[in-house]
C-alpha cells in the first residue's frame, strides 16, 4: 500500500474512474508543488497539503546568553508551519495545470 498520495497515484486514478463523478476524491499525504502535476494528471481536482516550511529554531535565554538550536535534543522533530511560499507554489502549479492565470 502507498505511503503517500504520489506513491498511490495509480490507485487514486482507479478510484476516480470508479466514482464516475458521484463523489470527489481528495488526495492528501506527501502533496507538494513538485508532485502536484502527477496527481492532477491522475484526475484529481482537489489536493490537501500542509505546505509546511521550517520555522527558526526555538531560542532560550540562559542568563545573559542566548542559546538556540544547540539546546534541542537530538531526534527532536523540525519545527514547521504552513509557509506562504509553499502555498503559493502549489497554487501556481494547480493553476498552470488547469490553465488558470497565476
């Protein structure tokens, strides 16, 4: 089974054909601007993406010393949040695919 929408594009395409317009199939999981065309080519018209971008490392004040990422424990996941540039890139790719102006 696929671990992400791009990996499951063929299955999504089959589901879209089987749905025959009765329902809309929404892809999510691993959706990014660089793979949007693959998913749209499979027949998807709706994509769900977090469009995550890295946040600056957490900073802590220890006395008069400013300590940043060095205090984060090894294995701590990157801090991420929705990024405007990532949203814009995905929107632009979707618009380009549909022929709508950017």
